[in-house]
């Protein structure tokens, strides 16, 4: 775990967060800068900086399976939701730990900005 990685610290229980889901590989928690009524970050426990650094493609399946459980838990399956992953500064990545934004509870617009 890199010393300054806030998501690693959340996964290790060193920083409190509103945990929505967790298992051995994934942790999901409410985004403190929510952009929608439901805004959950789905994060691998292993420190991986960017999407292109993923070595085991099965990780994506684990992330999306966790997201599917959260969608059902939050009741988003009927109205819809959005899943976004940003990679790199120009892609909008603010924390250098791979994370997927699951957003719902309002009408999403396009383009996102």
C-alpha cells in the first residue's frame, strides 16, 4: 500500500467511510463529493493505479458483480444508472487508485463533461 493512498487506507479500515459493499477483493463506499443521489465508488482492495495497469482481467468481473449487487441494493435496476472509470489526469482521475463510479437516482446527461 502506498503511504498516501486514501483508498488503500479506507480498504484497510484506517479511514472511516460509508461502506456499501465489501468482499475479499472489492470495497465500495459512498463518494464524499457525490454527483448524484447515489454515488458509490467501487474499488479493488489491491492497489492498482489505473485501468490499464490491471493484469488479471477477472478483476473487472468482480468489480461489475459488486456493482450489480449495489444496483439492486439501491433499487437502481428499473430506472437505470451509470458506471464511469476515469484514467489519468486528462481522463479526470483524481485519486491514483483504480475506482469505478456508480451513479444513479437522477437523470444522467450526455456528454458528461
